[in-house]
C-alpha cells in the first residue's frame, strides 16, 4: 500500500515507472519480509469526485509463496472503482442521516452510477473497520494531541463517525504536505498499522 497519496500525486510519482522506494516490505499472503520481484503492471479505472481515469498498478511476485500482488495506492480499496474521496462522501452523508437514495442521487460524478446497495455495503464495511480501529484511533489521537480539548454542548459529535471526523480535522491541519489525503485514508492507515504491530 502506498500511503498518503492522492491521484494527482500518484500520477506524478509514477511518470518514470514504479519508484524504487515502493518496493514492498511484506507479503500480504505469507508475510515474508523480503524477496519481491517486479511482475509487470495492470491498469484499472478509478472514479474520484472530479474525474474518471485509468491508472497503472504495479505488481510484485513474492519469491517465498510465489503469489503476486498489486501495490494499491491509498486512495483505492481492493475491487472498488470508487476512490476513497467518493466513498468518504457517501459515509459522511449516510452518517448525517441522509437516506441512501438521496446520497446515491446526489453522486453526480464523472463516474459510473453506483447502486444504493453498493453504497450501503461501503458504509457497512467502513463501519466495521472504524469499530475495529476505535481503540488505536484514540491512542493515535491522544499521542498527537496530548492536550486535546474535547467539544462541549452542541459541538459534541453524536456518532462514532462524528468523533472520527472531528479528530481528523485536526490531524489534517498538520498534514500540510499531503493535501489530497482524506479521513478514510487515515483510517485505513491506522487499521493497517494496528494489524502490523499486533
Ligand atoms: Zn508471499
């Protein structure tokens, strides 16, 4: 996984092929930590809130288990064409209480239409991940902001997502060098870090 990158940044990084710094450090199949050979690339469609485009995904083969895997940039999730900015908008709108029909209708993207069922499934998947990350999320938040001033009164978030988005606003202010990063990218990153250190 290539962290903290948006589509534009990614495209600029791969102009001359796969950067050497992206060589994987762990096999997602067998957990081997070395021995990866380049194994070509494939293209896939990505739909962001602004555009539809084809991007290249680089593949590697693990010499331990012989399986191949692609290096997905962090604005994508496996098997979904919608980039995380699209998915984040859906999660935010559903969490704010909008109906799935209204959210689906409101997605006037330069994109393929997504069914209400798909949007619902995205939300459920992200709900599960958010719940799994909850403890490490608060650790990460408090280590970044030891003097965190919690909101009061009407400013108190009403949902788990509300709290996550609230903390994310502060984290984002620190990530001035990564303007394209969204909350779901950060959440995936936390989940991944938690799994690795577990
Ligand atoms: Zn392997």
